[in-house]
């Protein structure tokens, strides 16, 4: 089935205890955009995200558990492990 996936550019969710617990409780995939994304222009942002989209979809589809991923501004996906291990 479909996997609910959140894409977020605010990594502070991982350092705030309440937000981290909420993330664990949601049973979803979480893709964190690295801080370099905030330095992109409004013209660059959408095309880079669209270009990375197939990689996001493929990584999420392969995951068996709620996972945390990091997406570089160059479109490279990196698994940071299971959300339950945060």
C-alpha cells in the first residue's frame, strides 16, 4: 500500500523531545531536506525537488519500517535509520 511520507526542511523536529515522539507515533516516512535547501532560489527549489522525486519514491517504497531519510540539495537520498530508534 501507499506509505504516508512527510517532507520537511526543519531538522529541529529531531531535537525537540515532544516533536520527536510525535514523529515516532505517526508511523510514516520522514524525508528531511538538508539546510542547503533553504539557500536555493524559488526558481531552483521546485525543479530540484521534482528531479529528486523518483529517488524519494524508490527509497520510500523499499523501506519496510517507518524510516528517516535525508535529502541533499543535489538530490542524494540517505537513510538515517528507523524512526523508532530516534
